């Protein structure tokens, strides 16, 4: 949001200008009039310690809701790290609230001088294998994608629908292409001829790569690879060689990142890590700054005359410590002053907390699973991964301390809890739970005892959404009153309370680095191999339900 009446009529910024497009650095003075760069004039050599001026970083794929912050509060953190653009998929809140959720995010973002570029979610719900709070079909997509404030069709998670030429799926892609807007992808593990068909349908990106070979195949198909480093899925180390090979085909993203991680570092941290690992600084800056602007046609800045006056200053090109962030001609952050609140948030966002929550309390009887024989399908979760494995174990093994119950309960007022078993969380007692459960955001809980799971679920219902831990029947919950996903609190306050819950979860014996965000993906039936939704246990490879017990 730019209010030209608050901008100085003319400003000068001097430094070592980093021209990424031509891979050169020259000393220059930038003239800014209002929100536009009106002149760039080379100067005599500046002192060695003068700042380096860069276009600013872009997070090329993020769900703001996963930060548990509103867009305005997210911006307060992002600008500290030199992030000036965020390509946002409001998929999470839209699965809860429908178009009302999209409008909430866009309205809140308008009260911040930060470049949010929202897409239209393509999978609401993500599949027929779960219950969401809303639905957007191909006909609605055709109407909505024409909106000027929706810039792309967000990740097409229903890749089987693309491969099998589903009319609804293909109708959504066609609508975006007719509107001249890019289509984001989501195709974990898809390779070879199937990947070629997926890309040929018009899919332009994928952020689900976990190996260099997956990335190279996507680039060969004409897709852009978005290297992800989130709170749970961390693919940067595996994929960073691709940045050096093909920086014009690679972007960087967070996808899903909690506030404590964002406070520690954002896209700036990835550029720094890449340089430390020996990737050329030009390649890292191309992926972090230029490629996403060009791919998504962002009206931001590449530090050229006539561009918007959006850029950052860093102390050097090795440590990349942010000294200044300028957005649309306003200095919104300096290392000395911190976030300049009046410049970054000139308006006052609404305090509205829209929600959709109809679940009723449960009892221990709802979690009962009387099993006597057969082999039970257990979800095997891995730290730092969204993929799971299916392991079939005899019933008697379910009492092992490495196995806990997992349940998903429809928060929209229908059905009863669906119960399964999971390995990898190692809870010795107590339970953890949340209403962040991708992608329909029903209630998910994992526990060592039915009583603690019941206490956890009912505490979340009483709060109408949140994240929590129970032990010996006592619950502690971080409330998330906005759609059961977000809070109006600051990043620091959410991070403090979330950090306490994380510590409590680890006191229960949990060994996951990010237990809550990993748990949230156990309900997502579009990432293999075995998941659980409010409708039952899902074999993702078959894209269908499966029985808990194999006879």
C-alpha cells in the first residue's frame, strides 16, 4: 500500500549498486521521487564501507497463515530480513472460509506498505478425501482469476487430476491461462513421462522437489524450481547445487514457516548459506531477487530508472546483514531504528477474527480402537520431511512406546474422529494437537493416552482453534482465533508462546524438530505415502482410502 502524500518529494541514496542483470557493481547515487526511481547517476568511488544496494528479496511461495501471523505482522518481520515481496497462496484460510478468507488476507495486507502478491487457491478442498469448510469449483475459478488482486493460480496439488485430465482441474488451469496468469505446481515424486504431461498442461513451477534429479527434470520440462526451506520441509541443502547450475530457472521460498524460524532468518539466510557453501553470489541473488520478479511479473524493482523505489542495503555481499529496507520510496526498516512502524503500516487493519468452527466435544469412547488380530497400517513420519511411509505391524506391536495414536476430527460439525497409528513422534506421555492440519484444517492430535488426546481436542474446541499440549489431563493452548490458523499478536509474542509449547512437547518425549508443523502435514492426502483425514486413512499412492487393518 502506497500513500503518496506521506512520501518525501525527493530522496537520494548512495552506495555500491548491485546490477544483477548485468552482473556488475558500480558506485552510484539513486534519486527517488515519490515512489519511483527517477535517476541513477554513477559517482566517484565511494568509501569501501558504503552500503551495497540490492533489489530486495522475494519469497516465491509462502502460506502466510502458517506463520500464525496476519499479513501486517508478517511484514514487520520480513522487512528486517530484506524481504520486500511475498508470493502468497492463501490456501489455508480459503479452505476454512472460502472467498471470505481470501478477502480477509488481501484487506489486511492493504494496510501494510509491503508487496504481497496473492494467488487464487486451486484446490479448495485439496481433494475429495477430506472435508473442508468451503469449495471453489472451475466456474468460480474462471470468475475469480480475472480479479486484479489475484495474480496467479496457486499450487495445483491435485496432480492426479492433471494426469487423468479431470474436467474440473483442467477447467481451472484453462481459466488461468486464458487470463494470462501463471499456474503454480505441486507434484511430489512425479517424474518422467508423467512429469512431462503435468508441465505440458501449463504448470510453470514446483516447490516439492527433494532431490537434484527431480529439480533437473522439472527444469528440462520448462518449469521453474522453487527451492524450499520451511519449518518442517527443508530442501535447501539437497537442492542448492541446482541454484549454481540454473539460477534463471530457480527461486527460493519458505512455503510453511513458523514465527520463531522467521525471526531467526528468511530468504536472506538462504542467500547467506548458499554463498557460504560456495555458490556464486550472482547466482544466489538471481534466484532470490530477479527470477521470481520476472516469472511472476511483479511490479517491484530491479533497481533501474523508472522502477518502483523498492530496494535494500546490506553491509557486504558475504554476510548480507540488512542495514536498510525501502519500499515504494519509504524507509521501512533500518538497522539502527528497527522497523519504522508509521512508514510500514500507515493504515489500521481490522481487528475482525473470522472463523468457521462447529465441532462438538468428544469422549474417550470416540477414540476406541478394539483390535485383536491382523496387521495394522502405521504412518511412519520423518523429521524434516512431509513424506511418510506405510509400515504394517502386528496388533501386539501397537503397545510399543514408539507407536502412538493419531486422530483427525472434522471441525465443521460433521462426523466422528478418525483414528490411526503413527511412528516417529515418540511421545512417552501426554498429547499434542492443533487446528492447523493441512489442508482442510480439521482438528489433529497425537497422543500416548486417549484421556490426554480427549483433553487436547476439547481444549482446542473450547478455544475455537489453536495449538496445544496436554499432560495428565491439563491443557495449555495458544489460541488462534482467526480461522483457527492465525493470531493478531506480534511475531515475538506468538513465537514466545509457541516456543513454550514446543518445549513442552519435547518434555513429553517428542523428538521432532518441529512437531506441530510435521503433525499438520500428517492430514494432507496429496503427499505420499500414508496419511489420515477426517474421512479415514488414505493411501496417497492410490489416491484412495484404505483399511486400517490388513487381514
